[in-house]
């Protein structure tokens, strides 16, 4: 129990640090982001709006500490200021849509990749030396050797451009309004297919190989021989004894991959003009949209922390040895 | 023993081959076990003895059909309860496995699935096997044919745990929460749960310290008398076998040399190898004592002994700080020791008694909580680590396989201490390293010096470790169980080597061990450590002949008797009482 509490305290501290950094970084940057930014808005914004923008960014001339309190206050209200690139949409709203699409695309593909890769790893380790074991690892090592944006471009060109099986860009058709209709959802799948496939192809091999390798080490353990000698079915030995132990290191890697999900598989999203987090981040950098950047960094760090925290809890459930280490 | 019955297990002409890797042309099939035939009668304890690598474990894996690829059974039959284990289908085999033929695996440390609690590991095997069969065998009187309920299964498990003197509390624990001895008992209970006809025990006690070893074997023998199963015991502990087994099979290089009763073996150990094994397991008491005597008589009797190392009131307390509370664990309490030049002090104790901690303090890997350590006249400064002291104290570790970095040659391992401790110049360093190798009996040295550790056997590696420890010309050598990972036949040579080096260089040796016979053979003095306290200390001969402290008495009693007929008779009478 105290182990879980300790974890929570640790993650809370990490969260505080990320908040402080997120607040300080734009203020520590060399040059004057405010000046450049406001220069671009001269004439386009009313003076009141300019003031509000300055206020929301915290460039009010108050002391740093006062600014920090103001920042925390508005944060607690869910107020991250207004986006510059998508003016006058609030940052929270911009991020919410981006986050949704990223979770949908990258989350789904990382999950699929993890599940398929790990299962294949279990299988080929169990049948090591079989033709499957001989052929799959080199194949996926080959695919994994491509940068995944390159794979994305290849897929886009072959299946989108040449064969015209899948749409070329965006998360859904331009002629559709987001709704829970069958038409819209099937369109979402069609748009997600290529980018998801490129991520899956590029990452599957990693899951498979790492699972295969730990699995083979575990298969050499005495408790596997004992389980076989106990007369348990091979399915039970494979899953309950071998895979159950071998999956633990893979899960740690999965936690980190979730971080990768939220920061958006940047290049894939750009190749497909997919409106996820990564795409937003690029937009924000291009437009020198500091509020949006700040908001994005905050969501990314927070979700990485949350994912790892959840995984730690899962670990406590899955590995009894962590429970007593407290 | 009724020999007119059909044997329980009849193995004939077993051959196991490790197939060559097809992708590598230059490898060849390797026949690991060849033409092995023996049988086991009902209620018999049949022991298989041999060095590691002789094919014992391969043999059991073949019998259980749990060989890992590329190993395959390439010939032979194994009749068990009327069917050939090598021919029957997997599902038929799975029914026989455990319900009639179970296993107590080597190193119980890793034999239990770390992520399942003990109950779950009983449960899966109970659920798997024929429930009807089970209810017949269980001691529960009910004659139900329907599946026994979870409660009834639990009762059965608890009963079995009681047989091995464990309480029901262990069921909800996970393997890592149990001590080595408890885990071993759990695996024995697990092997007994379906009341099998034959239990294969693969080195069931090697990982444990002597006292626990003794207790566990007592439990096993008592259970055999109560429940009437047969045992196939795999071991390299010959004294144990000679005192307990009904028949012994001796294996060497994949072949079964001989099957005989212990009495026959001792009376006429016709085969050289057997004589060698029997001799080696006695540990070199006569030789060692002889050479010690000559040394002592050569020295003037009343010469004052020089103290090399002195520990005064050493205390070590580990503080564990968790988030809210801190706990203390006293590992060493007021330890006083004196070690003389040219002498060996054996530090004997069960695992967890603080032996290794004491060694770490002497090595300055850790600092004592209080107390003083003197090297010669000078006191070790607890605040700073002094290289001059490190030069004078060197260590030989337990595991020769882990103690040498596999990516460096032997030359590298020996030259580094020579240079670090500035024993010689860079020009002489190779010659020095060669000389060191010669001095530990690795001769001709130039054949060994450029090899990598993996190209040496365990015994040779341990010699390299000793040479490395000698490189800085220390005054004190600390050897932490230097022979426990080696085969019996190698131990004697290594111990003799250590003894010879001590006399040659007038070193002091602190020998850490839980093996009393080693201590007996090598040490001038012994100190018995129990729970961080030295409970008895004195001349080896006195301590062993007349142990005072109850703990020492238990230790001495747990030494497997040197195999002679009267002793083995005695031990068996012990059993029947």
C-alpha cells in the first residue's frame, strides 16, 4: 500500500516540476517572443484584445511570483489562454480536438502494434526454430529499418495516390460533419487506415523481438520445466507461466510508448495532414503560438506522467515482487 | 525389497542427442547420454551420482520428456506403469505426469513461478489432473465422484504442507517471500500433492546450507516410509548417497558406469573414477593434517604469532529508510577476531549469519557501524579508503563464472592488479602474469594467458581468480566459499593449492564457508557465526571434537558422515527410529 502512495507522491512532485518548467521556459527564452508576436498582430487586433493576450500570457509586468500564481489560478480554471494560430479559439479547445485525433490514431495503432507484436513474439519464441521464427524477425527488422515517415509516404503514394484505395489527407472527409453516424465512423476508419498501418509496420518488429527474447530467457527457467513436468497443457505453460513473466519488461516499454502517442507521431501526422497533437505542435511553432505550445507541452508531460503512473499501478498488480520492495 | 515384482520404472538403452545447428555447417550432433539402462523398484531410493555435465539432468529431462530443443531422445525405452513414456501421446503423458511421476527440481529458488502465489501453483496442477483419481487418493473419507470443491482441495494442500512442516500461511505468499529452505519444502509438497509413485529429485538440497539440507532429507525419508513412493535422487553429494540410498548408479560422460549398493561400492570401488569420487568427497583431511603437522614441527614451538588482521567489537547495523519509517537490522554484533600470519581461519555459519557482511567490512566495501579493524598494527580508517590496505587484502569470490569479465583475456585480468598496485613495471608485467599463472598450477602458462574466461573450466577460472588475488602480494586473502560452485573432484586440488600458497607466501586466509568438512580440512582455527554473533571460536580440532555451543553441535551433527560402513548403518538406524 505504501508503495502505491509513494508512487503517487513521486508523480505529483514530477507534475509540479513540469508545471514550473512550463511556466518558466517561455519567460527564460532569449529574444522577445512578445515583441515578435505582437508585431504580427499590429492592426489586426484591437488594443483591448492585445491587452487580454498579454494578460493571458502573463506578460503583465508583475513580479515572477505573482505571474506564477496567476498562471496557476487560470490553470485551475482550465484556462490556458487563447491560441494565436487559431485565434480566437481558446488553447484548451484546440488541444482537445488535437488530443482526440491523436489518441484515436496513435493510441489505436500503438495498442494494435503492441498486442500483435507481443502475441507474435510469444508464438515464435514458443516455436523457436520453426519457419515462422526464421522468417518473421528478419522481415520486421527490415521494415523497422525504414524511418516510419518514409514508410508513410510510400503507403500514401501506393495505396492513396496510385491505387486510390484510401484518402490522402485529414482525419475525415471534408464534406462530413463530426457525428456518431455510421457514415462518419467508417470514414474515420478509412482515413486512419494508412497512417495507422505505417506506425504499426514500423513498430511491430520491436515489440515482437523484445518479447521473443525475454520469452526465450524465461523458457529456460526452471519453473517452466516444472510446469511441463506438472502435466499442464502447453497453452497454460506458454501463457500462464512463460508469457505472464516475459511480458513485464515489454509493459515498461509500452508505458514509454504511450508518451510517444500523446506527443503525436509527428511526422506521420504531417505526411497525412492528420490534425493530431504533432500537427498542432508544428503549427504552433510555425506561427510562434506560445500559448498553444505551452498548452501542448503541459498535456504531453501530464499524459506521460499519467500513463507511467497507471502502468506502475498495473505493475503492482502483475508483479508481486514490487509489492514487498517498499 | 521385493525384486520379483516388476520394476516401477525400467529404462533401457536411453540415448539423448543434441542435434547440430543446421545453419552452422561445422557443428556436429552431440550424444549427451548413451546406452543408459537401469530400473527402479517400488519404494526404492535410487541415486544417480556424477559430476556436473555428465548427463544427469539431461537424463531426467528425457524421462519426463521435457528436453528443450535441440535435445532429442534418439533411442531407448522407458517403461513406467506398463507404458513406454517415450512412445505415448502427449495427452496420455500429461495425465501420467505429476499424478504418477513428479519432480523436485534443482534450485528451488527458480522452480516456482514468481508471479503466482503458492496456492495458485498448487491449484493449476490439481485442476489439471483427474479429479476422480484425486478424490480416491486423498485422505478425505468421502466417496464422492463429483469434483472435489475448492475447500476440499485446500484441505488436501494444507495436509500435504503439514507433511513438510509448513503451515497453511504460505499459501497466500509469493515465492520471493519465502526463504530458500521453505521454497524447497514447497516444491517437495508440490511433488507429493497427487501422491505419485515415483518422485525424481534433482539435487534437491545443493542450494541450501548444511543444517537445512540435513533437515530436508530427514523429512523426505520419513515421508517415503509413510507414503511408500520411490525416489530417483540425482546428486553429486556422495556421502549423502552412500548413507541413504538403496542403490547407486554412477554416471560419467553420459554413460552409466555401474549400479551397486552403497556397501558394494565402498567395499570394492573397482572403477578408478568411483574410487576417485569417493576419495574426493572425503575432502583431504589426512593430507592436509599431515602437511600442517610438518610445518608446525618445522617452526619453533614458542614463536610468537604475528597478528595480520584483528577485528575489535565490530558492529554492523543496516538502516532501512522507507518513506515514513526507518527500520534497523543488526547484522553483526560485537565480533572479535584475530587472524595470524600463515594461518587459516574458517568462518562458518548458516546463510544469513553475516559471514559475507564481515568479509565486506574487511574489504572496506562497507564501513562498520562501530568497532575497529586493524591490519597489522595500523587501524583501518573508516573515513577514507586506503589503497595501501587494499593492496594487502584481496578476495577470491564464490562464483568463478561471474568473477571474470567475459570480454577480457586472462592476461588483462592479471595485469591490471599488477599495474594498479604498482607491483612491477609495464615491461615486466606479462612475465609476472605468466609467473602467477604457473604458481596457481595453470601450466604451461603461455597456453592460458591469452584465452578468454569462457575457454576455461570452472576449476581453472577459480585458479585464475586466486592468481589475480595474489597479484598485489597481499598479506591477507579472503576466500568466500571458493569451492562451493565446483565439482567435488576439483575441490580437493583447489583446497590443496590454497594451503600450499598460504605456506609459501606466509599469507593469512580467511575462509568463509558453510561447509564444515572444508573448514575441518583447511583451517587452523574456526569461528562459528550465528545470527551475527560469534558463538564459538578456537582451534579447529578442539571445536570439532568438543563443540560447546548448541548451534555448533547442530552444525557438526549435520555434516554428512564420511562414508564408511558403520556410519551409514548408524544413519539408517536414525531414520527408522
